[in-house]
């Protein structure tokens, strides 16, 4: 598994190694892959491993966050457009698919694509052909597609917000990455690796974790998975003046296993963290429901009322299982 470590996939737990086992086989073909797992489990790293271990390693790896694509311009972003194809198309431009020619196109958060974009993607996956917006010529793409999602796509299919035929097209080969809490023994391994990298990056003497910090690392549930752990280690590293990393250096109470006095136990802190997380979740859900009522299910309007980015608000609504269609009085939803 040394090649996986070189691609930043670090772990020794049986759950992690079993999840990675198919990657070598997947890299030997061009079939579409669907990678699923919670936020922060390393889905893009797994996609990169499939790419760089395969025959396309010398081609481009183009990663796209589907949630960041403007809904009205998804087809243009994917397939490009000709000059004058729409109001702001002052010159012809190739799309993301053209950029990935000869390599791999990684579509992250595939569940955030609207239905129209899903139809366009389905057509492309079936034929590996596309037509730039406003163009008359059909182009052929030599591109491998890997998609990823942290959502339950089958549940979204049942809700009619994700096309079943697209799910079948994407899920030719599948990879499910385990949550960090299910990777027994990997927390310490990853924490040591992140700390070693930081010491090298900042050219400092090798630091170590205090016993309290090690206890906290093992007791925390790490809901944000490897990404949360990495951010935590970085924060503690930057806040530590000496050679011993102590979690109490952080002002973020939900990550600190000790109180300001340093007398409370990790179990006490864990109860505080969970209570705080539940309170935040209750507030967010109640606030979103009120927003959706006011905007009649219009996510764009709700985002403006809240002063938040539309895609981020949409993700929050999905997180709490809020169907914006329910709040639309006239059935029209942005």
C-alpha cells in the first residue's frame, strides 16, 4: 500500500484498506466510477489515486465542484460555448470536458446538479460526445469520468431530485470510503503524519502530542472526518510555542479536551461538545424552515434574505432533509 501513501491516502485499518483494495483494478480500465462517503473522507484523493495509477496518469486531472457551477450556465461550463451563444458570450470558450481531454474529469458533489444539467451529463456519458452551446459541430471526448457524493443518491432518486438513469450510468464501478470513526487505529497514524508534514513545512524541530491530546484524538467522533482532523492538527501546531502539542491551546471549545483551568476530563468536554452541536443544529434547522416559508421555497431568495451563498444554503437544506418543494406555494422553485 506504499503507492497509496505517496498519493496521500494514509491508513492501516482493515476498513480503510478494504475500501482502497479495488482502486488498482479500477485504474486499469476506463469505466465510470462513483465514490461515496461522508464529507472529509478523502473522495478526491481516491479519485486522484485511480487516475495516477492508471494509463491516463500523464493526462490532466480536472476536479469540478458541481455545487459551485452556476445553474444557468452548467452546460456552457461543461461543454463550452461559441461566440454569441448567449448575452455574455463575447468569445468562444472551451469547457471543462475539453480541458480534461485525454485525462480524468472528477465531478464532486454530483448530487448538487439540477435536473437539466443531469440530463446533459447523462447524454454525454452515453455517447462520450457533446456539442458546445450555440455550436453546430459534435465533438468527441476522450475522458474518463469519476463522480463523488456525500449524499444518499438512492434516497434522492426516490425524492425525484436525482435521475435514476444517471445514477446507473455513474455507478458502473463503486467505491465507499469509511468514516474516520470506523477506521480503528488510524486517527493516531494520521495525526502523526500531519504533524510530521507541518514540522517539515515550517522547518521546526519535531513536535509531539501530550497525553491529554492523544486521549482527545481517540475520544473525539471526528464528524468532519480526516479533513477535520487535519485542520485541528494545523490549528494546534500553529498555536503551540513549545515542542509539545496541547489541545488546550485552542480557543475553539468544541475541539479542546480541557477547560481553561485544565481540570475537566475529556468525557465532560465531549458532553459539552455534543450539547453545543445539537443546539447549533436545532437553531440552523429552525432558521432554515422560517427562511423557506418566507421565500416560498425559493433558495435564491432565501440566500439573499440570510446573506449567505446560494449553494451553501442549499447544502444546509439538504443536510437537514428540508424539501424546498414543500414550501413553494405555486410549485415554482428557483
